[in-house]
C-alpha cells in the first residue's frame, strides 16, 4: 500500500473501506466497505442508481473524479439489518491484481466520508453493534491464523457462540444468586439466619464449570500452534533421509558419514490435520568431541519441547535399540525402523518399518503421526477458551467463587458473599465484552489485519 493510502484516524459515523485479501495476485480480490456512505459509493463508483440488496450485480467500477473505468466486476449491497457490521455494507469483487485493487481503493477514498479502515475495524463495528460478543470477535482472528484443523474447528465453534452461550448461562446464574444475596442484605434485620446451606451447592456448581473451562484452555493451547515432531536416534540412523522422504523433497543434507547433522533443522509439512513441523536432530550416542556433545545437548533440548517424539533406528543393525543418551531410556511416542529395502533388515514388534528410498511404509507412518497429533480428538471436544485475556477473566471469576465458597464455612456477613459473587459476575461480563474499556478493545482489535 503506497504512502498516499495511509490510514487516517477515524471517527464514529465514518464509512470505512479496505481490501480483505492479502497482497499478491489472485483470480479475484475482495474490497469491503461499511458505513452510511455505501449507497453513495454504488452511485458514484459503480454508476448504479438502482440495485437489489443482497443480490450479486455486475458493474463497471469507475474513478469518481476522472470517470475512467478501472475494472468490470461484481458487487453486492447488504443493508444494515443484514450486514455483519450492523450498518450498510458493500462487498466489491475486482480482479485480483494488486495495482487494480489499489486503484479501486483510491477511487473509494474520493467519495466524501470514506476512509481506509483501521486494523480489525470491521470486526470491532460488528462487536459494537451487538452482532457478536468479544469472545466471538476474538474467534475471527483465531479462524484466520489457525495452523491446525483442531484450532480451526474450535475457532469456528467459538464464532458460532458455543462457548459464549455457556458463559452467559453462568453469568445469569451468578446474577440470580447475587440478586438473592442482595435481597438478604436489604432485609437482613427482618430474617432469622441467612440460608447458607442452599447457597453453597449453587456456588460450587458454577465454580466447577469455570474450572472445566480453564482446563479446556490448557488443553486447547496445543491446538493453536503447529505441532513439533522431533526425530531422534543414533548417528546415521536415517533421520534426515526419512524426513526428506516424508516431505517429498531433498530438504536436508544426507550423507553416509555419521554425524552429518550437527544442529536441529525444522521442516514444515501440511497434513490432513493441519501444519506440522518435522525437526531433524543431531544423532545421540557417545560424543566424539566437544562440538558433538553440544549438538547432542541441543537434541535433548528439542526433545524436551517436542509435541511428538519419533525414535528412528537403523533396521539393519543386528540388535536395534534406542540410542544411548536418549531421554528416559529412549522414550518416544513412535518408533521407526529405517532402511527396510536393504539386506539384513529385520522387522521388530513395536516399530514401524519404512524405506526412505522406496517409500514403503511411509503412508502407514503418516497415518500413525496423524493419530498422535494433539488435535486428533477434536471431534469430541467442547469449544474452549483460547486467548490470554479469556484465561485471565476466567481466573478472576474462579478466584471470587473460591473466596465465596471458603467464606461460607464461617457464615460471614451476607454483604461479603454478595461482593464476591458480584465480582465473579463482573469477570464473566468482561470476558463476554459486556463491560470493556477502550484500551482493551484497541489492544485486541489492533492485532487484526486491515480489512477484517
């Protein structure tokens, strides 16, 4: 984007425009417009005096000042009642030449009241219009940046409101409980003793649900990043050749000389479950020098951070064993015997047999890797919280509920319990975005791309 199209500071009521497709050449691009000037854009840039909302139309996009035709394209107009941003919206689909998209944006900015959107401003307007809550708004970013199929599915569930619905149910339960406690505060002198016994089960039930959500957050963190699969084994076991065969290209240097790999190397591969990173490492065993020892230390460091550990053993050895110096006695998630095509190869129980040269057994290995991915059970999972903001809000709610539960044992003044319950409810409302400071919203949406 050139300097002449720099973003301007916006005000409420502006009409915003931006490209929603990344830089680069494509068959089509998407340019979004949202705000009260959308109808003016259709009239001035697309030369249409009449159009049918929510229908796809063909038109010539013309520069509103020079009248030059920039592209023959399609567009559709979404009135505010049917718009994702809660205001009139327009989506234009030009051909995907970056020069063309920039020219179209220049034309849009000549329409009075139209400016370039800030990062995440379309989503922020949807949130401020009540179309989505803050958890759903964050899910938009998760959908865009998901690296695993599990992360993508969880983000889709969040955007559909599955977690939000549970949070609203907990919030309502706390509001009901808070109302009862406040009533007891107001009429404390007229009643005998507060009904502590009936309050505890309700507080415990809500606390258990919040704890489950926090456990779900911890479990879901493995879905947010591409898993790292660390291949380890003795020198010359065939780790580099195996990774090359799995990715289908000679990405790693291979040699018959033991110790060719001296440092770890990451190689990305997209599987059915999403992106993974294969990590090739230096061979483990008895170091021959200080550099070799350092390389082995780095291998062990990589293993300590691995999502999946794959032990690679030369299948032509007379008694194949995991390498000396491997962590936990060579403990791995998968065990692979290489060089199945060579004379002297002997299969072994508990090991997958492969040949990097003939590719025999690679399909079986890939299926086993898929089974071991952290996201393999996503179909049975509930939607879980994903962001640090969500975790902190749940932690605050849990802390207040635990405090209320602990205080119950001592039969405290009802005002104390009412305060803890109110604060717990406040944390859930902040989580949903029902209460949100401007700096929190700015920090959240500024991390989005322009056009979303």
